[in-house]
């Protein structure tokens, strides 16, 4: 499979280049040259297949021969080490729980797949792959845990000192091995600037094989299509239309769903749901896209004012607004509505939703009410509620339990290296450590 840049369909690269570059040289995002449709027989028997078997078939369909089948099987098996169950929460409303991985959020799927794929490419070459990642919290933990112990790779996580929660910080500063955490005396933007400057620095570029692990990487997108198939496999009545509501920030998760749909998965419609950072729902109503600075909410992993995958959405529909707005509807909700939904579901069913999942639930319910037909609705539960313990405890007026994997992180001592926010200091550190 070849991958083209969304800025230039003639700029095509192979999988290794797309994954190690992340962003195309013309600043476009990589997309698969074509998206093969899976055979009818696959869908007819999908309910008999395991999550891993489904994921392998989907991965092979999109990646082709770029990775030998036995290697790809190993990569997929390593990615899918935990379940993604579909749980009935309310009449017609099911949660697809994507938080059973090591850092308890859906980003584990993308990070684990990408790390294994890079580990495979590292084996093919003599040089170690250095992954630089700037994080404001969740990306760093998923990426660091994904790469932990992967031979031929080293991860350097840069995070702003004092600006991530204790739970988040512990998830990437307690690991050791091939993961180094740099506690930067500055902001998230400073961390991002240091990473960007490193990629532009001739000395570093010549000396090291540098790559980034940000969310626009195609290797994080591909595995985000797997669980849509697995969700469909778990739907009992496959004669009814299926719609899926996706709580969104950078819209990578929705793009993964659209890839699945293009591979033939019978999802009738996607519901793009956001908090008050609603530039995409607004676009779906008005055809006008207006990026703006993000606003802080209780679903903060979705506080994005200029979603990076928006260009991929446009690309998938050849910029045809009529088609795009037929397949995707959009809604936005406030923090008050989010809290009310969390309370309502907890009071009526005992189910604890995290603020992001609650936004997905709200979008689904609104759509089902407007539609008024007997259809199956699924919303994505993107994080375990304990990851947002303060908000959840306060909203539900009771403390929720911290699951064992998170407790273990909290018990470990933090190991991080303090770093000033100037580039020369960061560069000297890299040259003396790597
Ligand atoms: C990253 C994240 C999202 C948003 O996903 P996108 O792919 O950026 O739209 C939603 N919920 C949680 C918990 C996240 O960490």
C-alpha cells in the first residue's frame, strides 16, 4: 500500500516512510492510496471471530504486503491484549468501552500498534529509532507505555512541569527502561517547540533517526478502525441500522470509523459529538469551518479548537459537503449537560461514565430522539472514569474506585529529568545521553 499526502495526491510514500515521517514534507497528512472493501463473507461470519482475528484481517487489508503476514500477526496480537466490550447502558444505547488498556484510554490502541510497527522497522536497520513526544498528559502516557521495552527504540517524553495531573505524570515518569521523561520548566507549547526544533536541527538529524508519535501518524489511525468492526461483531440484531456516536477532539477516532465504513462496515451514520469546542458540528450545519482558540472544559482531552484530522475528513469525501454531511451529523454539549447526563445514567443504571463518554452518550440520545426509529446506537467510552476522578467524584457526589493498574502507577516513585525550556540545553542533553 502506498500513502499520499492530503496536500498532493502525487506525493506517495511507502508505509515505513509514512510512519517514520508522521507528517508529509508538504505538511499534509498521509492517507492510504485506496481502501479495499472486505468480502461479504467476512461480515457474514464476523460474530464468530475473535477481536485479534478481526484486527489482523483489517490490518492486512489496509497495509497489504508492506509487513510480512507473520510479523503483522505478531504486531496485532501485541496491540490487542485487552477487550473492547459493548455494554448496554440504556434502551437502544450501548457503550463501546475502549478503556481496558494499560493507560485506561482508547489511545492505547494507536500507541501500541505504532510502537510495534516502528519496532519492526527498527529491526530492519542498524540505527536506533528515537521517538520525541511532547505531551499535555494523555498522549505521553499512551505512547510511553506503548513503546516500553520495544527493542531498537527510545522514547523521550517532554511535559510541562506542574501542568499535568499526578495520575497522568506517574503514567510516564515511573516506567524507566527505554522511556525518558523530561520535566520542562515551561508550558506545553514550549515542549512542542523543543520537539519541532529538534527535527529541524541539522546536527541532530544527521546523527539520529528521529521520529514523532503524534496523533496524526497513520500508524495510530489504522488500529483505530479495528474496534469498530469488533463492536459490530458484538451487535446482536444486525438487521437494524447501526449508528455510532464519537466524542471528538482532533477527530482521529472518527476518521478511524470512516476508514472502517469504507472497508465495507455497515455503519449507517456517524455522530460527531464535541464539547463547546464545536468547530466541526458548526461546519456540519453551516458548511463554514472556523478554527478558533480552544476553551477549557471538563472533557479536556477534547479541548481542541483546530482539529488536526479535519483535512482527512475532507479528503475522504473529496471535499463534497453533501456526501460528508449525509454520513456524519454533529452535536455539541456544555459541561452542565455533560454532568447532568453522568448523574442521570448513574442514578438510573449505576453505570459510571467519564466526561468524554458522556458527551458521546448525549450525541447518541439526541440523534435517536430526532430519528425516532428502532435502530442500534453505540457511543464510544474513550476513557475509564477514574482517569478523571476529580470531576467524576464531584459530579456523582461519591468517590469512585481507582482500578489496580492506575494504583500501581501511583505507588511507583517518579523519575524525571528537569530541563530548562531553551533549545541548546535540550540539544546538549540529547547529544550527551543518546
Ligand atoms: C484523545 C481523546 C479523545 C478525542 O479523540 P480524537 O481522536 O482526538 O477525536 C476523546 N476522549 C479521550 C478520553 C481522549 O483521550
